C-alpha cells in the first residue's frame, strides 16, 4: 500500500500552537444517541460531565462535520442539527479554537424517512428513503447560523438510497421503480438542474459510500465504483475479481492517508486502495464485526469492535490486527440487526465505546491500549460521534 498522505481534517486533528500563543486549549465532546429514547446527550470527554441532553422526534443515527452533529431521525421524519460548541479555524501557521455551550438549532429538515447524510466538497446531501427525494444544503450555515436553505433533487423512486454532492453535480442511487422491492441497480449523475448526465452506471445492490481525499467509493454487489475528477465526475468500477464470495456494503474513508475500509462478509474487512494493481486486501477478524472507525490523527490505524466484546486495532499498511482489548461482555450479531450493540468513535487520543446493555461508555487510551475510564450514562447509549481538537484561545 502506497502512503499517499493527505491534509488532516481540523475537526479531528490536534493543532500545534505557536510559541507566541496567548493560550493553548484542547476540548473533545462525545454526542451519544440513546437506542430507545428520542434524545442525544453531550458529554465532556475530560470531565465526563453531561453538558446537555437534546430532545428529538425519534431515536437517531448521528453524523458529524464542521463542528456540528446531525441527528437523522428516520422514524421521526426529520433531521436535527446540534452545534457542538467547539469551533476550529485554520490560520496556516496555527489554529484557533473557540469553546461555547452546545446547542440544538431550531431549524429542522423534514421529509419521508430520512436516511443517509453525506458531506462532500463543502456541500451536504440528505436522502429520504420514503420518497426518493434528495435535499442539498450548506451544513455550516445550518449548524452555525441557523439558516437552512435547500435544493431538491429526485432519484426517481422511493428506495433505501444515497446521494453524494459533487460540485455542480449530484451522484444518486437509482432503483427499479417497476419492482415492488425497489432494488438498487445503479448510480446516476445529475446536473445542477437535476437532469441525468449520461447513462446509468451499473451497480447492482448498491449500498454504502465514503470519501477519502479526492475520491469517493460506492459499493456494488459485484465490485465498487470509484468516483474522481474535478468537474463532471469520472466513474470506474473495480470488480471483486479473484476474491471469495462476499461484498462490501459499509465503508470508511482514510484520513491523512488515501484508502477505504469496508466490511466484506460478517467476519472480514477489506482494505481498498484504488491505486494498487491488487486494490483489495482482505483481513480476517477473530469474530464477526459489530462496528468500526478510522483514526484521523494516526492515519495508519483503524479500530474494529467485534462481537466477542473486543476492540481491535488494525494497521492498514501491514493489514494486520496489532492489538486487541476485551472491553465489554459479548454482543452476538445473531438476531435482529437493530438490536442495541456497541458503537465506537475516536476522540483525540481515546477510543470511546458505547455499552448499551450496561449504560456505560468505555474510554480506551490509544497509546497504552488500556481502558482508563468508564462514564455512566442513563438508558442505552448507542450511536456516538466525537467532536473536538486543540488550538489557540485568544
């Protein structure tokens, strides 16, 4: 794997303050959605204190970008945004940090069964499974100014889909409207007026996307689509040639190093590097995967939580699991997919692991790979994101 290093993301990277800094501060916050209750709780990572709890319309899936947390409430037919209260500003030779109270923004985005949230190139897209409609918006303006202005696109039919902003274009999943199951069959490119550009790119069983550097990946049943280019998107397929039966349906994009990490069946992950002659490397896991996350500060590492209750550190350069730690009791992957199971997030030098059965969040120090603290939280802590960083306080 060639190490093509990228510029780090401010929201997930410690910023070194210059010698003339007035003051240097670091702050990380955890935002945790309950599995059953319609609320998100904000915790201070350093103290473990609860900063606020925000009411929602239904339990939420959480996404984060630009110092904000987006709570997608599929059953509640709305999306809410929380200003994390941590703002980072890059000044080239140093970065500034501003720390305020987290707050729930009044404006909400409504529609039929919102699902995937995707940010790319300064634009964000929300796909509504219940209608097949897509809302495009400026996430920064919504989260920090309370201004929500949307542009609408239409994927063609209601289905479990996804959309990716790409400059003046929008990538969207395309489903067979004549089949009552609405199977996803390809990826379409829409122009700024919502009209289709070119032919549909074949992608049976399309599911999953991620961004790493200037590339986007989209999962298909027979391979992956790689999207590149600076204007109209260029799309090529990498087939699963020579691989055992399986497919990737969930992806993460490397930060600081360009690669993708995807599931591949229940007990493998795939390290995907489109620039390599052999772009897929499979890694066997000790048991089935529950959740995973990439490390935005230590680019060559990713973390995989498996059903035996262990947190595993993956070296994506060597393709080997280098450390494992028992964190929780086992969480079997048998049974309904929506059962409460742990989720993980990287917060600076810590991996946070939710433990919904025990109403706890476990904090794992990455350097020593040991558990250092456990934070109690009422209910069943489930989906989790981390927001923070370090910088100069003026």
